[in-house]
C-alpha cells in the first residue's frame, strides 16, 4: 500500500474526517462513512471499507492508524494482554480486564517510561517515546476487537507516565468520549507525579474538553519522602508536601476527588505504622486509597505482601476514616504487572526495528 506521510485518521472527529475528505476532493459524506467504519466497525484496513470507491481503497492517501497484534496472552481469569506493533516497529502493551459488568482497558501512554520506579517492569527499559493519540485509542479498539466486547472503563495504568504526554492523553480521552461514546467518569489517569503538571492537567482538560471529569489517581506508594524516593527515584525532585499541595490544587480546579495508589511491598511499606503515617498525611483530604499488592517482576527482589499484612493495612486506614479498597490481582499468569509481557518477550527497540521479536 502506498501510504503517504499524512497523519492517521484514527483520533479524528466526524467533522475533522469530513474536512479531511473534502480536502482530498471527496464528498463530505465519505468522512462520515470513514467515521462509522473506523469507530463503529473498528476496521483496520482500507480494503475492508467496501462502501468506498475501489480507487480510494487501493491507494489510500492516509493510514487509518491501527496497530497490528504482535502477541496475545490470556490468563485463566480472562484477563487478556496484547502486545501491539506500532508503525515504527516499536511495541506497546495493553490489557483487557473483564468482570461480569465491566470491561476495563489498561492503556499505555508511552513506549517505555523514564520514571524508573524500582518495582516496575516498564521502568527497567527507560523511555523510547510518547504515544500519539491514534496509538492510544487503537489500544481500546484492539481490546474491543480481541474480546468481542465494548470496553466500559479505561485506565491509563499501562506503560508510561501520562503526565509526560498530556496533549495526546487529553486528545485520546476526548476521542474516547466523542467517538466511542465512553463516559469521561469511567476513565482514570494514573500518575506518579511530575512537578508542576497536575494543575496544568486540570487546566488543559477544562480548556480542551470543557470539563475535567476523569479520575486522577496519584501513585504514592510510601508514607514519607525518604521511602518514596527509595522506591521512586524521580520523587527526589518532587517533595511530598509539594505533591500533596498540587493534588489539593487539582481538586480545587477540577472539582473532582483524587484517588491515591499505594503498592504494598512485603515487609517494606506494608506495616500498620506505615498505614498510620499515610492516614496522618492524608488527613482532611477527601480521597480514596487503592492498595495494590505487589506483582513480582523478574528483576526485583521485592516480596508480595502476605494476605494478613494487606488486611492489616486496610483496617488500619479504615480505622482512621480513610476510604480504602484493595485492588484484586488480575491476570497474574499473564504477566500482569505493568510492562512485564513486553519485557518477557524482550522486545528491545533495536530488535523490533529489525523485525525480530
Ligand atoms: N506512571 C503511572 C501509570 C503507570 S503504572 C503511575 O505510576 O501511576 C500504573 C500503576 O501500576 C501504578 O500505581 C504503579 O505503581 C503500578 N505498578 C507498577 N508496577 C507494579 C508491580 N510490579 N506490581 C503492582 N503494581 C505495579
């Protein structure tokens, strides 16, 4: 297929696709047809859009923007992890997590991640690049297609740090709402914190989307600066108080609560005194704490917390009136932790570019 360097169509609104059609000498209704086939039917190949003239199908002036499946891994609980090939040979992970009444897609915002959190598989390989809007929306369509089910929730908890790619993340949220009919409230953006970007995220969301209704989840993981820096080296440039101030600022601008994520690492940050210190920090903060038992990754020596430690931590927070839930581990047999599948398959950027897995 003779594809030009034109930007992909995925990610564009119906009006933008109409404009695209007329700019290419086509009637505007071709743009509406493309919109229906791209988002409604989830077509990944121009040749499959049978309503279009053959000349257009055979020599499309722009790529649709869909990625190809490189590998899939299905866990016994139904969690599906997809490794997708991007146009430049890099790969990205996405996960579909089904329950009876939900299908959550865990999307990546970057290929790799520069934050280097010590317990995270993605952090081990550094950052290759940020994803473009079509590469984020594609993950949701790919899971929809693979699981034959409409995703109800999207969480930006795959590879990458969304606050280092705010433009594309907000454009993707816009597209998911507008073109796939998802409610913004069913979308969660998870961040480990990048200085000065939290208020910016809320301001840009209001300016671009007219609302800031997605949920912000902040990965805290420790009840004090020293332990946090040990787990998250990037936290050295972001003092804890400043991070919490920025969260308050975010709440003031967006009018939404923030939820906090706390990974439980056996023996390291999972003791009742850690819970007490965390509750103290979050005093007066209308928030929700999500406890995430550590998923072991090959390279690290951290331990999974015992069930008793998880329960003890949860109770200690609850006793101090902190709203808390424990995230059930899903897909443990499908390399559940962020970035694990890609690492296990050892898809290095060089190997991928050379076409090797
Ligand atoms: N960079 C963002 C989003 C990606 S990580 C962030 O840090 O929030 C999404 C969540 O998965 C984070 O809360 C992260 O701490 C958690 N996570 C990463 N590695 C994990 C592991 N090995 N076990 C359990 N949770 C993990």
